[in-house]
């Protein structure tokens, strides 16, 4: 995933593009670059490393003021993250400049063809191939050249290009990779995310699959790859530039952890109509369609996979529909059994996650219906789905998901209750009670955040730990997996999550003196599970583990066996992940910070994986 900005208008393009890149740096920070067109010449600067490195280059070697420009922050796929592989890439005549997000799968063949015809390539990237192909296809119309080149390319890509002979137009193209237009007054913008231009306009235009856009100061033209006029949809972005700033916190991740009560509350807003019935955002499936469903498959990657595991518990419990949970990247390769009666729920923060997108497309090809859970309005996965539930978490800049995770759990619970309503597996007053319990979660999360200092102190204390294990039962198991993932992502340490019942089937061999083990204890209302996990805690403590126990307030039975006791508010069993995950987020963030790591931009990771 990379960050892309394009601009044409009355402001200095260098300033506008750099501002956009600052907001998009979370999308890639292996290198950064910028290009402008002035007096029929392309002027470009690029540098490996974070955006600050490029800004230093520009302070020493400024670019001229320009009314047109584009920029890029890279997350490396083809070629190591160095100066020569940084974008933009130019053709040999320095007439064309290109930036690119995604992967061009047939680039090796295209590269061989170019080199056999005498072209000398100066980088290891698939992107540079496009610059040379555009140069060869150009005949006075950059958009036409872009359409011609795109028809030769395989893969998932966003391309933005400028040409020295057309100093008033920026051209973009997309296939299976995000690109959005910002419509201004006397100026227009391109971005891989609306954050690129939100400081200037909230008016955005969706670009569809296999479309090319020509951007001029007072005009936007969109066509298909075949040159046919394309219909586009304009929408209003519902958050402003300040939402993408740190707001006084040291890191975006800390800010976003503390935004979780509001994010959960926003995700619950407007879900009940005047008659007390649940309603979802864009439910394009009829109630008859939903009553015909005989199986649900939920797909996701990383943190969203853990949200999907939690969804299985609530959907099966409230609707009695069998649920399968799949890692999206594996889904279509195992020949899954899908029918018209299968509902596939695709969970994605960005709506552009390539593994999830391709999995849901496979499901639709098999005739299945798809419901998307997503945080980004107008992104590809919601557009291609039969129904959408938005999470309303607002922009999440830190790479590691926090408020996205909680709002996805809320969203899957809402879907489960909506299905129960449609299918009649729960009475209206029962559904109302569950919705009322969800409505109490923002306050419960606030209580956790108000009492989280012991978990921060624990993170600092365990800064030199070699590994941490996490145990849970029932919905506590996905929470354990999520806690372990956060430590892997942020602190670069060995961390594993296990079902506590599996302890004696192998994982207990890992227990040694002083090993930190985090245990998520089920509510006391689940007496059998609760008592069993207390036994697990005793077993690992007897073998020298340091027990860190997350337990609901008032559960005195666990205290004697906990070296560190972290209390959370008592909530319904299926809702416990919404409060139990929060201290684990804080723990991982604090431990990683104590180790001196950048928690907003962990190494080798990007916010959204838009290639397979």
C-alpha cells in the first residue's frame, strides 16, 4: 500500500502535495517523492526513508512553484526501499512521470520487451515499466496513452501520471486499488485516501473499476479503459482535517485508543427506527433473501479475522445459523462450498484489502450474497457488496488497528441482531435488551481507559521480556489472539494466543519461570468456563509463569492466583471483548514505546494491504 497525491489548481502544488503526503505517510514510509510540471519540464525529487528525508532534500534543493504536481509515499513491493526505487519514475526523455500503488503482475514480461527494444531501466520496480510504456504510447493525449497502457497491464494498480507537454492535466487510473477525486473550486485533487485533500475540500468523487480520470483545474473527466464515458458518484466526506491530527497525544495510536468510546457510540447511532426495529446502512438484500440463508461465511485478515471469530459466537447464538470463519487470503484457494443461500460477510477497515476483495468477488461469482463491514465510505468492497454496515470509527492513522477493531465487533453484533429480527429467532424485547447493553459499552470503555495506568506500568516493566503468552476461553480466545498480534506488530516480539482449554495439549510446555502469561477470564455468569480457566491459571502459576489476569470487577475468586490483576467492567459475555481488548492495546503500545519503537508506523507494515 502506498500513498498518492495529485493536484492541479491555483495554489503552489509543492505545498499542497507535501501536505497531502504528510497525512498519507501512514500508507507507506519506505521512501517518498514529488514531481511538478513547470515550463514544459518535469522537476522531481525523491528520497528513501520517511517523508522527513524528502523534506530535507527539498529544503536544500527546492522545486519551483507549480500549479500541477503529484507525490508518493512508498511501501516497497518490487525492489528494496532505496533512492533509485523511490517514486516518481520517469521515462528516458524525462517527459513522463508516474507514481503507482499496487502490483503489476506481468511487469517482468513487459520489462523484457522494453529492454529487448533498447530501453535502459534504472530501477528494480514494476512502476518504471509504466513510465516507458506511457512514453511510447503518447501521441499528444496523456489520458489516451494511459488507457492504452492500462489495457496491457495485469494486476492491481493505481497509476497517476503527468507529461511535460501537457502542463495542465494530471491523469489517474485504477484497477483493484484505491483512488479518489477531490473536487474543489478552481482546483482538483487526487488521492489514494480522502485524507490527501481533506484540508481543502470535503467533496469527493468515487472512481470505479477500470476507470481513467483526467484532472484539470476546472474539469474532471472520467472514462473507462476503453474510452467510454463513465458515470461517477459524488459524496460528502463526513470528517475534517483535524480528525487526522494527533490532538495533543504523543502518538496517533494513543489518540485512537482514547477515541474508542466515541467510535463505538457513533457506530451505534441511528440503528433503531421509530418503531424500535433495527436498521442497517445500505441493506440491499430483502428480508426474503436473508430468511433463505442457510450458512454464513465471514472473511477477514489480521485484526479483522479476530473480529470475525467473535462474530461467529454472536451470530450462531442469536440466529442459529451455522457460521464459518475464514482467513481471506486462503478462502478462494481451497474451493469453498458456496451457494445462493450462503451469506458472505467481508470485514475490512479500508474497504480496499486485496485478499478480502478477491475472496468476496469469488463468492459473488459462485452466486453468494455479500455483506460488507467497512470504515471507509465509497471504497471498493462496500461498492461491490449487496449490503453494507459502516463502522463510523473515523480516520484511523496508526497502522495497528484499535478503534476499528472495537467498532467491527459492534457492527457484527448489530448484523447478528438484525438477522435474528428478520428470521424471528429473537423476540423484539430481547433484541431491544441486547441493543441497550451495547449502548452501555462506550461508558464501560471509558471506565477501562480511566483505570489503565497499571497496564501501562506493566508494559514498561516487561520491556525486556522475550515472549508473552495469552490465554482465553469462548470470546476471550479471539481477544487473546488480538493481544498477541498487537505485541507482534508493535514490539516485534514473540507472542502467541491460545484457547486455554488447549493448554495441556502442548502450549504448557512453553511455560517457564517468569514467563508473562496474560489470561482473559470469562464473566462469573459463565460458571463452568470461569472455573476451568481459574484451574488453568493455577496450572501455569505452579510452573513459574507470571500471571497477568484480566477479570471483571468484583471477581474475587481469581485474585489469589494473579500476580497482576487488571479489572474491567462487568458486561454481557458476548460483549466482553469490547472492554477486555482495550488494556491489551495499551499494554502493547506502552511496551513498544518503552523499547523505542514507532507505534504508529511499525516496521514492514502498512495500514491497508492492497496487494495479494
